[in-house]
C-alpha cells in the first residue's frame, strides 16, 4: 500500500502524474467537485452568516469511496487540484468531507499546485508543499453563494412575471444584455447610400488601384457622392480631365515597426481559436485541458501546455531562455531581440496563475507531435506554440508607401497606399487574427515603383455603390473580448456563460453570430427595467473586483454578502408586489386594432412574440410580429428600378439579417436581391457549367465568389477566379490569391491540387 496519496481532478491527469512520482505514490482522481450545495431552497442561510449546506454529488459518490479506502493505508495526503480558485475549492471540499468522516486522524495533509504537468514541476511541487489557501476558498464560497441566492430568488420571480422554467444568473444576465443591446442597435440602424470612386492604374506592368480623395478642389467625406447620378458625373469629369493618365504628385515612404502579440491568456486563446480554427469557447477549453493533462507522445506521457485558465502574460525565465535559443537555431540569431520581451498584463485583477499559456517544452515542435495528436489537439497546440515563439522574436519592419496621383493640376487627387515587408521578424511565425472590421485592406497591397512628377497610365475609373452597415452581431470571440473589457466573469467562466445563454434558449448561434430569442429579449427587458443595478456592467465588474479582494485577503466575505443581500432581497419583494405580468410580457405600440380600435401590443406567446389586441379575450385579433399592417408607413421606394420579375416598384425592406431590396408586389411576387448587386466575373462555374461566378459580399462585409445558380449550385470561393485551366489537374479555373508571405499567385482552388505560380497580370477586373 502506498504511503502517499495524491488527489487530482481527472483520471488523465492522475495517469500522467503517477508515472512521474513512482511506486511510493498512489494518484487518484476526484472527477471534479465532490460536493455541492443541496439543490433546494435554504442551502445558503443569510440569517446565519450565509452558512451553507453541502452534500456529496451522486455521480462522484464511488470516487469519494475509492479515495477514502486508499487513504486508510496512507500516511500523507497531497491535494493537487488545479492552481486556481476552483481547484482550491475542490481540494477544500474534499478535505472537509474526509475530516467530517474522521478519515484524517494521524494523517499529514498538504496542498500542492503546479502550472504545468511535467516531471520537474510535479516533483518540485511535492517537495515544497503548502497549505490550503483560505482566502481563495472564501472567495469561491462567496461566489457560489451569490450565484445560488440570485438564481433561487430571481428565477421564481421570472416564472411569475414571464413564464415557468426561466432562470437568471449573476454574470449571464449582463452578457445577455450585451447581445440584446447590439441587436436593438442593428434594428434601429438607418442605412445610408454612398459611392466610392477608384482609378484603375498600371505602372511597371503591374495593375493597382487608387481611391478618389479630393474632387473639384475639395476633400471628400463618406457621403460627398451619395447618389448614382453624382458618382457618374464625377466619373465622366475625371475621365475627361485625366485623358488617360494621372500624375504622381506626392510619394511618401516610411518604415513602420510592428510588435508581436503577447502570449495567450484564457480569453485571447478562446478568441484566436474562434477566429482561426472555428472552435467554440467550450471546445477550445476541452482540447486545451487534454493538452495540459498529458498526451502519450511515443512511450512518454507529458503535459504539452501550461495551465490554461490564467489572466497572466508572464513567462518563466527558464522558458524564455529556452525559446530564445530555439529561435536562433530555427530562424537565425538575427530574429532574437537583444533583451527578452516582457509583457504587461492588462487585466487589473490578473491573479489566477503565474504564467501565460505556453508549450511546456518549446522544443516539442508541432510537426514532431502531429502523429500523436488528434486533428483538434494538433491545431490548438500549433496555435499556442507559434504565438509563444513569435512573442519572443524581433519586431517586423514594414515599408509603407502612400502615393497621391492628380489630374487637372491639384483639382482632383487619388491616393494609393501599400506596404511591403522589409524584415518579417515575428511575422515569419505568426500574425494575430482580427475581429470584424470595416477597415480597408488597401494597406496590404503591393504597389509598383513610381517617381514623383512622372505620369501613370489610367485604365479606367469605377464608381461603386455602398450602404452603411450596422455594427456586427457578437460572435464568440468578440463576446469574450467584450466581457473581458467590461471585467465581467473570469477566465474559467467565459465558456460557461456562453453555454448557459444557449442552453436557456435566450440566444441562438447562427452563422457563428449570436441572436437573442424572443424570450431572451423579454427577460433582458425585465431585468434592465426592474433590476437595473444588477445587470449594470460596472456593478457586475465591481462585484468581481470585491471577490478578488476577498481572494487576496483584503476583504471579509461575510460583510460583502450582507452588502449584496439586503438591498437585493428588498428589491425582490418590491417587484413581486408591484410588477404585473402584462407589464413585462406586453409592449403597447402606436397602432389601433383593426377589429375593435383598442390599442395593439407586442406580446409573448408560446411560440415567441406576436402582435395582439389589448382587449383580449373579448377581441382575439392577432398577427405575426413582422407582418405588415395597413396602418404602417409605406416602405422606401428604390428610385429608377423596377422588379425584373413583375415590373412592380422595388422597395427597401428590413429582414432578420438586415436591410435588403424586395418587390413591392410581395407576397404575389417574391423577388429579392441584396443591397449591393453581385458583379459578374464572366467566369463559367466549373461545377454546374450553367451559371457564372459572381462577386458577392457576405453579411459581415467579406468578399466571396459564388455561382449565379445558387441554391441549385453551391460552388463558392474566397479568392477571385480567372478563366484558365490548371496545368496540373486541368480544373477549368484558377484563382488569384494574395498573401504577405508569397505575394500574388495563381492557385488551383482544388484542395488536392497544390499548383501555385506567381501572378503578374492586371488586377483591374478582379479588384473592381
């Protein structure tokens, strides 16, 4: 029988650690929390200093029995759960449970914590044990008690005022508010038309584009050209004035330094895995847990990354030294900065761990581990490895170029911008992804050599119609980023916040965007109107700060609980008496019932919101929320356009995904089209051979190319197509792909074909 018993959370972690410790140690898993609050009212007693009633979690009963049995033959118990508040709480609950059973008599109990599962880290932790951190335990108890009290008191109120089965959470409710407020912003957004004018030019046999910035001696703003007539007039004026060429009036060159992003913390890992890998936050944390706990890499089991719940961007000195040596070996000594890079943690309460997320052994190259990892494990490990290595490399140096080209003196000016990478530095390894942005990618263009005072050939001038777009809906990456910026939640809670909102059906995730459901809107309306303080972003963040103060020993948790509970429970009782169900589930609108002339209201039904008469049940008039009524204002007519199907006027309409153009003869005619008409590339679809490939814009503004026969044909591309057969596989088209690393290339779009060759043709037809 082993004299030393070590307890961790998971069997995978136990298996890895047991190999490091040898025969004198037995390692068992608790399988997460061993006990929790009793699932009924009264589990937290506010009248008795918030005393809590716990019970063993049924599914872990057998694991507790196994630990109790093993402990009988051991002299020393090591509690080795994760190095954060949650892990501290698991160890404390197990300690309390065993102590109540009188199982710790004549036993030595230690708390050990390590931030990476490597032999060195584990053996050092065992050699230098500590005690349970009571401050962290108190902070976690306060957090659990707050969540319980909010849930058990606010949820029944939602049942009475909205519908049964609803619930509200302390941190989920502000997150729901974010999503609903963004949706309301989108619905209230007024679309405005504007036009941009570009010159298609060529120099040194290279095509490029320049944007009109000054017209008739005046600087243009976004809405200077806001109709097709104005844009067409400007185009003709410019073509006449230019007479086939523009003059390079000013050329500015400068170098710009770009520094690498810091190593991953929990929130940035979740964001980047969402952007680059398409992982949900839940999936990211699950795969990261596997990499942390240990993977068999050919006879050796090792934890491949450090602990993945952290707010800190610090890296250990040993790890940085090893990375700098590795960078010099792989990428050259010239890519190693003179001094190691240090990063400052942005979060003011960073305290969950001592290090950022990094590879435990930087010399474990992703390519070397690929055969031992699942596809998802490899993708995430490679992402972490590249980001960590890049953060200790030299900055990238970019040559920025801005060219002003004029005609008719300085009366009309176009501007072209571009950049080239002079010294790639960290960009050789990694470049951080971006969230939704409306910024132009013109700076990424490569411009040909030009000289001031020299003419440049003008191929054509194009005018393009645009419509202003509302802010994008939240995706997982942007929601996590916003929660972090507002100080709502902590690293271990972001994934559960998102999962809870979806499980409660307050939001849906469609095309990787969050949409509030009708129930989610009503719940948010109730909370923001009647519990304003408790869904306020600053209040929620300040409460997190106070819990952090408890974990640092700067504040007592019981007075904090009283400060929260007294006004909260008073408000619950007030709203129970003063708020009626119809005040919450009905919203009177400025419209009369066509049957009885009573006011109409938006109401919540079993299948969502609808419009109904307030004189119900005497009057049973209802209609769908989005149905047009005779009393509603006339839709805006699109001037100069008629429906190609029936000849009726075309009008602007608002749908679930924003504004679009539709036939005024609906529902007899169902013709619709996007605000920006797709452009024909004159390339035949290689899949159906019936349609043409059209240049389109997605709802988030990203350009893509797809078949005109959609939905009959689903062929689509991200890169511009050209009429050329692939020399290797004979596929009917090639695409033009631009990257910073490889420049512009002709590439075969077939996945199995690797054909790629430099492209030096004109890009006018592609970029127009």
